C-alpha cells in the first residue's frame, strides 16, 4: 500500500503536466468559447474539501450564466445552465482545468469527487472517511452511477474505494471513466440540473 501511494503521488502530477501540454490548444479554445457564450470569469474557483477535509480552490470551466431575477438574486441552476454549459458538463470538458489541481498535489486522477465545504458538518462518521484519500477527477461512485445515485449510495461507494484502493482498481476506474464519458451517462439526477443538495442522513 505504501508503494502504491508513493507511486500515485509521483505519477499524478507528471501525468497532469503531460495532459496539460497536450490539450493546451483545446483549453484555449474552450476558454474563449466560455467567455463568449457564458461571460466572465471563464473559470469557476470554488473552495472544496481535499485530503483530510483541508480546503483547496477547485478549478473548473464555468457552465452557468450570472442571470438574476428582478431582485438581484441568482436564478435557479436549471435556468442558468444553458445548452453550451450542458454540453461542457456532459462531455466533462468543464473539469479539465482541474488538471492544475492535480499538478499542485491537491487532487488525484482517481478518488472521491470533491464536494462542498458545508457538507463536512453533516457527514456521518462513516461518510467522513471519504476524505482519507485525495479527491479525484473520477472515482468508484462516478463509474457506478455518478449523479444518478442517491447521496447514501454515492458515499457508500466512496468509502468502499478508500478501503480497497490500489493500482488495478484505479486503472479499472480510469478506463471505465473514459467509456462513461463517451456515453455521457449519469450526468444529472432525475429532475435536477445536476443533483439535489446533500442535507444529511435522513431520519429512520
């Protein structure tokens, strides 16, 4: 396990740097399109919990407009998520700036997805264990349903990954992720722009 973690810590930033160099023209084109179609800023910078819950600034291409109602409040996500933004999400292109997070050692290619800071206070003890590894681009929950899963199912799969992580599992997740992205599966939960907010463990 120690050798796996050491190799992963070395391989992740090296692979992220190579990927950034290879896809830089794509990143530039997407950035220009985001600026034109959705406005500024091009990048979404949002604080998320990383390893052991330590905050870091997650980078993504923005997928929503800043449209507001007459009182100045932002419209619901579903109204601000335009076709171009939906396409960015469905292809996972909006996630590509996160390669910089991997390069900086804040994320891994494979691990539980980084969620919102406010969820930290409402996780169960078991759910909190998802932060015992670095967050990732893709993970066991993503290839087993992504946003079509319930929160309880998603967290159960995240913790399962923490307990079973290894080179061959990471490779399996990576390869299946490519297939899932191409098929655009599990992009959003039923009736939601992405997925309803997590509100804690439901009462028995």
